[in-house]
């Protein structure tokens, strides 16, 4: 504590009272029941009242859903014209947006636990349903599987929560919550009970009617079968603690997720329903969804950068075609510094892009680098995206010809709240700037998100 007594700010009695207050056990935060969730549930346009075809002539599959973090909004931006089609009120500090299987709907989750569904077919895209399923959340996903077991496209949705520690299954059209599953469990390694294991990334399998749910503190990956969502079967895989975020390899069979504080990447085989590998990386891997590309020597790889080290690694992902490289770090490319939040590429791109948004150096914070796939031994070029803020997150347009980069400014600085810079991916020349956006962060192209192109 500061020396408030010596400074005369507090009397001796007041200082003792303050010390006793600080030593009290904090109260347990509140739980949330299904009844409480349903009290927050709103459907502004019922499914039967929604249009049966797009009510505009725009290419909605090339729309971008852009998180405006500090305003609690998502901007829907036209990828062809760079026009902000609408700015939609959502939960605060939206963590991710995910598209439904058809791409028509954008599922949005705020860190405040508020889930929203945006209909892109409306003349002006807008929230058509919302619900609060918890007080702190990071993940949302829809059901995507279509196969012998049935067509589950857009049928269900799932929200993963930090507090209370649970996930919630909802109706995919209305977001009506109907099933809560607690993640309170035992750590995979020491089998110690953990009272609040948080749900991190969730992805929908392309092989089965399953969600892959990452339970952070217990180090488990849960395969949740949603064929019968009232009585879901769950297979618990032992992976590594501190599971956070990740993405699919190019085949969409293997899900690679960073166990960031363990400095590992866990590899889940969605087809076989088992762990494929644990890969040692540098300090605190933070891939976002990662980047898939073809290494000239080692074949198909997936890349992550790191918060703790100035490096981008490539992990071999082709156990059949390149077995000697599979599930190993085959490249380690130096970048400007640590603090990297996201990497990104596209099958049509010659580059891997990397940011440094949490680096302590302000110049490095607003700089991005590209690594040439043809010569992945070094960074090809680095530059400052703006003269303020942080350069964070990349997203390609549908064709893979342009890259959008967020400049994350400050909501309290007029003229420097933020913008998006658009680059020609082939030449790296700046194409456009989309200004006057409030702290833009994650950007999710409809087509690329539906098809897991990264």
C-alpha cells in the first residue's frame, strides 16, 4: 500500500480499516440461470418475418464485420466500395464475429456476454435477436455440419463464457438459450478441481455435428456432439493448460490451438476425434486463427507469432504428404519484436502478414511485416501503418487481392480514434483508408470466415 499514513492522507485508524477491508475474501460473483438469460432475450425480427432473399444489390459475401471495440458496435463494411453499410449496436468490446454456415448471419459476442445475430440480407444489416448468457465471454459459433446425420446449417449456436464457467447452446435463428453446460472440472495433468475454467475458442467441425470447445484452465478440449443438444455427448481430450485461440489447417481436418502460457500448440484431429500432437513453440504463441501456406521445402504449414518472442514459427501440417515435417516447428522467422497478436495469409497471396500490437515500443506497435512464402527465411518488408495507435489484425477480401489492417487508436482522441488501411496484397501499395472508426480491431470477411480461409 502507499504510505498514506506518513503522508497524512489517512489517520492510523483509517489505515487499519483500509487494511482490514483489503484482506477480506472477495464475494463470489453471481451465477446465471436459464431463467435469467431468457429475461434478456429479445427477437426484434422473427425468422418468418425476415426476407427470403437479399434486400439489396450489394455483394454481401464480401462484407466485413468490423469490431468497434470501445463503442460497443460492429460496422458492416462493403468490401467492394469500402462504404460503411451500417453500424450496429452490440455487446461491449466484441471479441469475435463468426458467420453462420450459409453466411447470411453474423454471430457476435461481446466481452460482456451479450450475444447478437445480425442479418446481412436486410436492406440495412441489423441485429435481429440478442441475449446475455453470462457476464464475461470470448467465443461464439454456429452449427455448420451437413451430412448423413442431418443438415444442421444455422440450426444451433453456442456461446462460451469466462464467467460463469459454462457454455450455452442456443437456437441458431433466434438465439433463444435452452441448454447450459458447466465446465467446472479437474485439470488434465494433476486431476485437481478447478472452480472456474474459462471457455476459450470454439470452432465447428466440418467432419461431424460437433463443436470443438477449448476449456482453458483444465487443459481439456471438449468435442461436443450437438445431434441431440438437450442431451449432448461430450468427449474430453487431454491437451495442455491455458488453451486460448487457434484455427484450422488448410485441409480443415486439424485444429491447432495455442496453449499460450505453456508455450505449446495443441493439434486436434477432428476426423478421428483425438489429439494428434503437442508442439513446442516460442514464448506465448498468439495466432488468432493462424496462417496456412505452402513452404517451398516443408510443404503445407500453419503459422503463429508470439506475444513473448520476436518470432513467427511454421508448423508442418501434412502428415501424409510430408511426414518428416508433420507437427514440428520447421521454420522460425525473426520479426520486429514480441507483442504479436495476429498473423494472416490467403491461398492467393505471396505473403504472410504479422502485426506487433502489444509491443512496448510505440513505433513497433504501429508497424506490420510481411514474409515472402517463396523465401520464408526472413521478413521481406516492415513499415508503419499510421503515425498513431496500434496496427492490429488482418483480413483479406474474398478474392484474396486486398488486405485490411486496423489502426487501433483511442476513443478519447478526436481524429485519432481509428481507421482501416487497405493494401494491394500483391504490390503492398496502399489502396484506401476507411476513416472515423472507433477503435477498430477484428475484421471478419463473410466468405473467408464461412470457408475458414486464412
